[in-house]
C-alpha cells in the first residue's frame, strides 16, 4: 500500500521551486523573443525566396541550406565559442561583464552573453523554418486571384495586404504554431552554453536534492503547460479568425 501522507515530505523545498520557476520565466521570455524575431525575419526570408531576382533567391536558398542542414547545438556553440574569438578583446570583455543602461528613469540590465548568443542562434535557426512555412502559405494562393486584384487597379502592396496575406495566414496557422512549439522545446539546448533556463535549473536542483523524479516531473509539466498554451491559442485563432474568409451577402 502507498501511504499518501508521506508525499509532502518528498516535495521540493520552496527554494528549489523558485529556481525552477525562474528558469521557466527565462524559457518563456526567450521563446517569445525568438517567436517574434523569427516571424518578422521569416516574412523577409519568404519574400526573398519568392523574389524575381535569381541572385536573391539563390542567397535565400543558401541560407536555408546552411541553417536547416546543421544541428542547432553546433550553431549555438558557433555563436558562443567561435564568434567571440573573432571580436576585439575589448568587445569580448564588454559582452561578458555585467552592465546596464538607462531608459529615462529606468535602469535596464544588459542581458548576459549566454542569453544573447542563445537568442541569436535560435532566431537564425528558427527563421529558416518559420520563413518556409510563410513562403508555403504565400505560394498556396492561386495566381489568378492576384491577377484579378491587379485588373481591378489594386497596387502590389494592396494585393499583398488584402488578397494574398489573409488567405496565406489562414492556411499556415497550424503549421506555424507547430514551429513555435519547436522553438519552446529548442530553448532547452541553451543550457549547453550556460543559458539559465528551465532545463539548466532542473539540472541544478537535481544535483542538490538527488530527487530526479520530482525535479524532472515538474520540469516536464512546466514545458507541457507552455506547449498546451500555444496549442490552445492556435485553436482559438482558427476558430475565431475572420481573415481568409469571404462573406457573402445579399445585393
């Protein structure tokens, strides 16, 4: 028989809960920043992949091959270990030292070099995947609709905004959010270069408490909560969205 009255003594101490939740906060923050940056850069990347100029398409294809065909872990090592060796020594010292800058009355601390390197690596890696999803959505809109809009006198910008983008976004919500979920999971690789995110904190807590079941059970649950949150938001957008549909009314 299992005596459930003994469970409280096996729970983690409050200090370790704080460690895990602080790491969870870093995971959430870095994920949001990577999602926002990779989406904006992904739009530019998708435009480059569909550009009329062959040289632009070739450059975008080279970027795609470089970042999708090399492991993310190697890329993170490159930004953290290799790139600083190319910088002047003064820059490297500045990047690795704590400092802050003022925004009006607020003093904002500059993030650690581990955070910056992880963010750069994750953004550049994720942009290749997010950009391909956006390109696929843009390419799925029939050319005849673009031609029809142009025949009505719409400018290329108006065609993109009112005809192409609404339909493309309607098609890529689910796969795009699938990439966002991958971004959340990929942040765990940041621990290899010292990013103090959830996986890093879990290792610290497990090393002190020797309670791997509790530590990694809670860590798994926290990751699941983030992914479920994204999944629910994706479903909400698909159920409530008005873009990508044509409303029919009486004349």
